[in-house]
C-alpha cells in the first residue's frame, strides 16, 4: 500500500508549477537543485552568489575602460573581485548593451556613465545594476537563463534592505540619487522575473496584493520624483527634471480619434449599466484626458519624450481616485486602462516590456462582461511594436 504523503501549501513556485511535492529546503529546494532551476525561495532568503563558470567573451569597450578600472581598484568589499569573472561580464554587458533599453538617446550618457559611477559609492545600486544586466543577458542567452536568474535574484536580495533603509530615512540626502537610480531598475526587474515571482503579465493591480505590481511601482517612482524634485535636479538626473508648460496638440497622435471615442462611454446614462456614479465618471474622464495628452507627447514637434517615457508618465500622473476605481474593477476605468495598454504595446520591442501590454489587455478582457467588450475591441486589435520607432 502506498504511503500517504503530507500535503504542503508552502512549497516553492517552481514545484507548484510542475505539480510535484516540494521538500521546502531553503534557500533552494532539492527539486530545483536536481532540475537546475532557480528556486523562488532564493528570492526570500538572502544568499551570497556562488562563483560561476569563467566567461570567454570580448573585453570591454575602450571608452568604458576607466569605469572598469575604477571597479577593480575601489576600496570597497562589494566591488568586483578578480575571481568573479561573471560579475565583470555583467558590468561589460551593462556598459555596452543593457543600458540602451533603460533610457532614450538624449540621456544614454546618464545610464551608461553617470549611474555606473554613482554605483561605485553605493553597494545596493551596484547590485541592482548588475541584477538588471544579468536579466537582460538571460533574455539574449536562453541557455544560461537559470544561472543568470539565480544571480540576479541573489544580487537583488542583498540590495533591497539598503535601498529600503535609504528611502525610509533622510540622514544622507546625497543617497537619494542612488536610491532614485535603483528605483528605476525595479520595474525591469519585476517584469523580467514575472514568471518566477508568480506575477503573470495579465495580472491587474489590486489594493490587497502582497506581490508588487509594476504599474503601482511606476506610480511610486513618479511620486518619489515629485517629492525629491529639488534635490534630484542638483545631481546626475538634472536632464530628466524638465517640466513643460506648453499645451499639447493631442490630434498629432494618429490614434487619438480612437481614444476620443471613449468619452461617449463616460457620459451619464450612456453605455451598459454599471455602478458608476457621476463622480466616478468625472475621474475617468480626467484619466482619459491625461492619457490623450501623454500619448501625444512622442508625436509632438519638439519630441518631448520617447514612447517608453510616455509609458512611465501616465501611471504616475493619474489620480489615486482613478486607481481606486481600477481596484474596484469599474468597467469604465478598465476601458480607459485598456487604451493605455495600446501605449504599452508600442514598446513591446523592449525586452522587459515584451508581452506586458497584451497580457494586461487579456486580464481586462477577462474582467469585463460581454456587453463591455466592444469598447476594448480596438485596443485588442492593435499590433505590438517589435522594432523601436524613432519619431
């Protein structure tokens, strides 16, 4: 007779996905070790990264040699070790490839030179930079994905406690620049690890979720920007601290006619019946106003910002009242959010935003009743951009 096995609800995410019993060994269960998989327990238990196999790639570009040399000679125990060739590989990959998807051409120098220089002084920022580099490299080299995900998670575990300490105290005002840079790495980190953190791309933001959602993290990043604007404008991020008071011609956006059609849904006594109050509809109209404005910015004559920047701006510029309506799953709010997903699909070429717009749209479609779905048909039909568009 087969012995009865004890059921567990505390197993790692990988064993649950494979529908096998997890022995709950930490920091990495034996099932994941046996199958060469990164274990979700590693995200919870701090652990020093192990030494990996040597790298046989090309040397760093000459223009970045001064940064690599500084990393070798800096008097700090978190800096690169002569034995840790994988860490050198990750730094080279960041300086030559990964930084390109973190900013626009007008601020490439910030991400390629200023932030790595700032990381020399702040342990947590260096770990965050290398973690994002590892995740980007894992997207380019799928055969090394388990190894690189393991390293990225280990580095982030060492970085987050210091980041939280810096953001919760004001003892070191100069550290706000490093904290802001690190916060910019959190969104790529969460999206790239969505499968391993059990946060599928179709998941919508909620008020009671214990797992961070990228949309709400962007809101936090924009809030951090506003609260520390004066200090950030004195440091390396000064090029980003630009406010434009010029009016935006929304009609320059070729998709604006489709966004404008949503206004008819946000009038009282129109569209399918719902629990929306007059105040709710006003909040939704303001969120749609802001979406039209932000969506038009990449198409403006002065090229105020690139498409990826617009994706970051809207979540932080809408009201908390609108976010609460999304939490409530108010249909009108979800329809507006669905049209934001068209903007997200415009940056599908970016390795960490790949599939995010389609995924969130799928989640919205699942939440809406059939009589609301015609209002998101256009958003669902829009293709994802596989190449970066220079407008």
